[in-house]
C-alpha cells in the first residue's frame, strides 16, 4: 500500500482523474500488471530490478525515468524496496497529440515502439526533474486560481527535458551498438514500417521489401528491438488506431479499413489482444477529442 501523500486534480466537467502525483517507498503499487487509462511517468530514485513492458523485459536501476502511454501493460519487479515519484495524467488534461509541435513527446517519449520505455538520468538532469516535480507538488497543495494551467506549464517543461534526454541516449545507443551496415538496415526497416504499416501487415512483406530472408530480418529485429517483426508491425498499427480513436469521429469500421483490415471484427480482436480492451471502450475511457 502507498504510505506517502497523494495529490490529485479532478476534471470538474466529468469528475474523472485529470492529474495525480504521489511518492512511493515500496513496490506494492507496481508489482502487478498495470493497464491505466492515463499517461504515467515514474521516477525511480532508489532501487533496481526488471521492468516488464508489453512482452519485453528491461533491467533498470536508480535514477531512471519511465514513460508509459495509456493502456500500455507494465510492471516493476524488484527484490528490494523501490522509492520514487509517480506522475499520471489523462488525455483530457494534456493531449500529447495536440501539443506535439510544442513538446515532440509522441513517438519519442511515448508510443515509441523502437526504443526502451525509459531514460537514465545523470545528477544534473535528475535534480532538474526533481525541481520541476517540487513545483508541481507545491501547486497541487495550493488553493490557487487556474491551477490546471500552471500544472500544464510544469508538465510541458518536464516532457521536453525528458524528450531531449531520450533523443540524446537514443543516438548514443544506436551509434555504439550497431555496425554501419546494420544501422542502415535498422533505419530502413523503421522507414518501411512507417511508410507501409497501413497496407502491409506480414513480416514476409518487409523481408521482400528490404531484400532480406525472413529469418535474417527476424534475427536483426529480435537482437535490436527485443521484439518480433510481427509485434513491431502490430504495435505500430495499434498506436495509429489509438490516435484515430481519440482525435477523430471515424467509426471503428472506418479506422479498421484505413489500417488495412476489411473485417472490422478481426481488427477489434487484434486491438483487444494488444490493449486488453475493445476500440470502443478505449475511446470511451480515454476521451473523445473530435479533432479540437
């Protein structure tokens, strides 16, 4: 159980959670699978263990900042107590799609199928983030005018800093872990998925496109992304489906068709396997922006 203070902000229009911050000094909150209908930032200040995210395992240590998007399954396994701070916010409070040009977090910090879901912090970046979190905590404690606007400002700065760190570490990891030839192949694969995921769903399609045998491309994908190529393709489709469900008033059938599925019900089954909920429930619980 949580033994630290919890600070929340409630959406006055619908009574749902808009923003939440709490400190934790053990792992009881995260030692089972989480599937939350809001974004989650977790700063681990002490402790180490394994994060199980989607179908992958990642080792982590103290001074790590995790970022999870809505309904992304995750849990933290640790033999010793973990301490840290959690920040959770709903799409209706702050939409990363609408603020993409300002913070560029979507596809880098969140919804990034190609990279690990965390950044490692040095002393300077950790202190910067802790300073921002203190500002957020003070604002949540206060009874002040337009508290939501101040919280959004702090949140934007925090997300920009975390995104910068992710970009820097991403470049360093790619330069250090791959030969030039393999790095080019990985980038070509990313480009192929981004350009074709709406119409090409099978791993063999991409092997043909990149002049690779299926086995060779599968080995490269597993070694670099710790995922199968089929998982990468499906995850990219689901991310786009989520975006369409939130930002547009298209029916599930229309979204399925635009993503290459003639059978709406088959698409819904694929979506539910990946997210544990149906497309319509996702739309209902995440919110419905109608492109505004």
